[in-house]
């Protein structure tokens, strides 16, 4: 399944720098949330709302080692 993100309205993260590069962008479609890097906008990942909610909850609780 390839979600349709053509025509989606992409929004930049508020944490992205103002220099025009290195931006994370999100788009909200009917059944998925798209995530892409502004330097390579032709490639996007799509997550279901449940998966994105789980990811964000874990991120907020610092459950990832980086």
C-alpha cells in the first residue's frame, strides 16, 4: 500500500533551523501522517495515526538511545 501524499500540505517542524535546510516536515492525510526531510522531498515515510502517537509518546519520555 502506498498512501497518497500528492497534494498534501507539508509543515516544517518548529525546531527546524531558519537557514532553509535540515528541516523535518509533516503532512496529515486522511489515514496517515507523512514525514520527510526537506532536503529530499520526493521521499516520504507514512505512519498510521496509532503508530505516530506511540512514537511521539516514547520520544517525549526519552525512550530512545541516540
